């Protein structure tokens, strides 16, 4: 049986220009080599599978390359590069801090730093998963990291920068690696498919890129699994089946049924999804993502945020034009509320079905709810007895005929005896008004 090498190792980049999605790191390191301003210690931090260890190995190989060109890329043909590619280089030491995290391991490393390289110019020490070192090991490493010999270079790699001591961070030149975009992963997978003679659907490669969540190593692992399943062909249906991904066709159908308030069709589609083995929580999150993509398509300036194949983008734009923006926003809010309360629901299927029914009645609820008049547009109703001629006659009365305005509050308060007398002896006008 022939020895099989996984794609993540077989197609590991050997030059800076082959690194996917980390052009800013590659350019900075090459410029530092060109200007002879390379630091003595580096810290590569970022998510898993984005090229931290790969860039560290390429930098270590470049430092001792015997035929370094004007582009400052390793030649991969000299004795130093060949020995490194065969894992036989004495000048490059790689330490896994996850399994060698004690003080004794760091002391052994610092002892090696004392000896100059027998071949080449530099001794390079790569410490992977450096955040796993103990506090005592970090403290034992401080002095060597701060003032190493001129021939020593340290490259630290980690996925959790916040766990590293500030005294270590201040002694390193930090490079932040970013997640790799889906488009870059798809492009890289297409190149591998051409080299391996594998026929793959573009939509299938996009699903692989989305499932990898920015990690190229995860994407290559998924690629190997699908090649084992389908042979020399990767189909979209095979990707959905193997990765437990819900087909976007369901979301288009559900959105169309909700728009025309077809509740039976929506519930039947949801039942079909459950019978296919998908969780209701996965469906409601996928539906929220579908509404989000439709909302993005409502504006030409935000349509670039869609991370889907070009063949599918036209369908999203077409459905977005048939749905109201307020409907999409309300549906998103209902999906979010359903997802938040999903774990606490006893009958999870009914919980999701109620959310779908609410979405189906969004437009009808908007028609029934009366529109409220803004406060600025409200007018004070006119009194029926307020006639213009009465107001004009009041203006003609001399001011002397009006009762004098009291100077203080005490003057305006009538005497108690006057009030009692008015009650006991009512005026003729009041008597006639009551009698009538």
C-alpha cells in the first residue's frame, strides 16, 4: 500500500509568495530581510490553521539559504534548504510547548543557544503553542529572549496571545495572522484540484470554505475526506451529505412561502427538514442567515458583503426585490428571539413552528395595526362654543370692567365666610339655571 500524505502537508507552502491570505506578514518579513532590519524574536499569533507555523519555517529556511535571490525567497535547492525540507537541519530547532512546558525544557533550550551554528549564519528556534509554557518557564526564558546572541533567532507561535506574559510580549515583534477569506480558500482548492485531477463543483468548494471558518488546514482536511468519498469528483450534493449542511434551496422555498402567507407549505418544509436528520436550531440559524443575505442584497453598496458563488448571487438579488425590508427585519428579529429561547423550550419543534407562523403573519399584522399620528402632527381640537364673533365682542369690553388681578396669592383666596354665605344663599342666576 502506497504511503499517503494529507493535502495539508503535501501542499504546505515552501515560499512566502505561496502563503495564502497572509500577504501583509510575508511582505513585512521580506522587507525586513531586504533592509537588514530583522528582529531577534517574533510572535506569530492568530486562529488555528492560518499559516503561523508555515511562515515560521519559511523564515527559518530563508535565513540560512545559501542562494538567496533578490526577491528574498528560499531557493529550496541548496544544502541548507534541502536539509531543512528533509527535517535534517541542525540549525533549526522546533519545540512543541504543549508537551515541553516545564522549566527543564526551557533550560535545555537556552543551553543550545550558547553554541554557535556549525553551518549557516543563524540558529533558529521555533516554539509552537508557546502559551502552554508555565509561568516559571516563561520567567526562565526572559533573559535569553531579551539579549540573545547575534546568531540566534526566536519565533514563537500561539493561538491565545492573551495567555502570554506581558514581559514576553514586550520583547517580541508581534504579527497578527487573520482568518483566511472564503474566496482565497476556494482559489487554493481549485489549484489543488487541477494538480490532483479532481473535478469539483464551485458551489461545493464554497461550502468547504465556509465550513472551514477561515482555517485553510481544516478546508484541506475536509477536501481529503470528500475525495475519499467521491473519488475524483466532488459534487455539491455529496458535500451537503457529508458535512451535514442544509441546502440553501430549503431557505428559498421557506422565504417564498412566508411571503405569500402559506403556512401549510412552511410547516411541511420544516417537517421534511427534521425528517432528513437536521436539528431545528440549525434550521432557524440558517434561515436567519438567509434573511440577512437578502437584506444585504437590498442595497447595491452592501451586496459585496455576500460570500456566495456568483451563480447563486443573482437568485438572492431576485428574491430580495420581492420582499419588503420591514418584513426581513421583523423576520430576523423573530429568528433571533427563537434562537435565544430555543434551549429553554420544552417542545422545541412547537417553539420553532410558532416562530414560523409569526413570520407568515407579519404583513397581515402590519395592515391591521393602525398607524399612530406623530406628536408633531397632532392638533388641538377646537371647542364647539368658540365662535369668532364672541371673541371679538370680548375684545371690545373695556379693561376697567374686569375684576382686578390680585397682587398676591393670599388676596386671590376668598374668605371662608363668603363661601358659606354663597352656599346658603345662592344667587338668582344659579336658581334659575338649576330650575331650567
